[in-house]
C-alpha cells in the first residue's frame, strides 16, 4: 500500500497534472477540475456506509456489508476503467503510467475486498466469483469512454485533472491513514517511506523512458 501511495501521487503530479495544463492551458479550469476530482471521490466514498449487523453469519444470512462492499467496489472499478481509458486517449505513455498506478492500489485492495466478503459470510468460491464480477465493471467504464470519447471533443483532456484529483484523494485519505496505523516502529516507518519513494521513482522512470 505504501508503494501504491507513491505511484498514485507520482502519477498525479508527474504525469497527469502537467499533461492537463498542457492540454487545457494555465487558467483556472485545470486546478478547479483537480479539486472537483477530489470532491467527487469524497462524495462517492461518503455515500457508502457500513451498517452494523448483529445476526451471525451463516449459509442463509450474509452481512449487509457484503452488498455494500460489492456496490462500492463495482463503482470504484468502473471509475478506474474510465480513468485508464481517458489517459490512453491522450497518449500511450500516460495510459501506461495510469494503468500501473491503478494496479498498484487495486491489488492490495482486491485482497482486502475478498477478505471482507469471506468475513461477511461468502464461501471462498463465491467471494472470488463476485469479486471478479465487480472487477469487470472497469472494462465497462473503459468501453464507454472509448465510445463516447470519439464523439465528444476534449473529453479525455478534461478527465486528466479529475483523475489526478481522484488519485491525490485516494493516496491521502485512504492509503496514508492505513500506513500510519502500522507505523508503530521506526524500522516499519522507514520501510513505508522507501516503498513510497519506489512508487514515485517508477513514475519518474516512465517519464525518462518515454
């Protein structure tokens, strides 16, 4: 997750934001869209609430958190697909950088989502199946952007700062607090710091290799 934080922040500040300013100019539009991206992800996250359930899990009863988790994950993956497709429409290197950043935070998140579904009462096989189905919404998001983007001029450019704002929000509000919860020793904190630098370094390397 530390590597993911560095990759997301690095992609936002090294790739997406500079490209957005180049595409949209240096006026107010780009910073406002970055803020809009942050607020959009805040609103999406705030709309998903965990409802505590006192009934024990069984074959006939699954905690409501399972449905909420699947809904939020499907929406999250749909947005990831939108962001990745929009990035590729601008340039291949930008698309690769965004794909790497998304994968870096999605892999640990998917493992966590699988754990939530099992905890909520799903069998391992059923949890894997539903998790995979939720992941497929990323493909739907990508296809929609690729189809609509052909007819709406400048859509991909407008998506860049929104994507950057979303990545900054995810890194700062979701991942960094998780990192802080495990930093009970200096050596662990140092390890997180190195992993963050590696994530940023990967984004720098992608610029150098372009």
